[in-house]
């Protein structure tokens, strides 16, 4: 069973930065595709970024150039560094692991960008 626990959310002013962490059970972050998603109130969950086992990364256009996904295999943790945050980045952020045909989700961490 894959377990994912996100942390690092909070309240930040526009233009600020946050780093989210996703701690995974077992040595999975280097084996499977790991991704970050977000869901704002009243909106559908949307994909933000992903990292493959080979280390390739992809980003949604809305965050490209501002967010960086990375992983630490030794710590079984995936990160999302978020810079130049905007009010429209406000959402609950979720980590996802795709293992074969199954998706595993964390419970999310709230990010609020407001002055």
C-alpha cells in the first residue's frame, strides 16, 4: 500500500515562495511517476507538475518557470518549489503516485496566496 503525506503549505504573500514536500512510504519516488495536482474551491482538480523515474519533468503552462518539481530518493520525498506565487495559485495541493494502473493520493496541503 502506497502512503503519501504532504506538508509545507501555508499563507504567503503574492510574490513569495513555498516548498511543498510529499513523503512516501517505501522506496517508490524513484520507481514511479510522481506528480503534484491542485484544487481551488469550486474548481476541478488540475495537474501541476510531474517527474518520471528517469528524472524528466513537466509542468502546466500556468506554473512553468515559477515551480520546480524534484525528488530525494534517499528520503523517499518529492518536492514542489513554488516561487513568484500569485493569488490564483491558492488551492489545496495534492501529491500523486502512479503505480501501474493505480493512482495513490495524499490528503493534501493548503496553499493560500494573499496580502
